[in-house]
C-alpha cells in the first residue's frame, strides 16, 4: 500500500496513521523491540524521519511512503 504523508513524518506516527497500532506508546515498543523494518532493515528508532520512497514493513504489511513534494 502506498500512503501520502508529510515529509519528515516520524516512523511511530506513521504506524498510528496506517492503523498498525493504536497508540504512540505501542508503536515505540514495537519499533524498539526490532519488529519494524525500514527499507528492508530492522529500525529501532521510533522518531526516525521518513522520506519519499521509504518502505515500512510490520507484521507482513508493507507501506510505501510518498511525500509528493509536501
């Protein structure tokens, strides 16, 4: 799935936006425990800023980031 977000959206906020989690705390926990991949590699930084073309994977679901100049 491709999703349009603002440039520099944080990984934890994206997780909430696409309903992977119900809260920021839950997102932070999953990210810090190595359950989320960014561009094919485990990312443990909840505040990681996303950029156009990034791929976020969690629980078999993949989201492709599109900032489309925003």
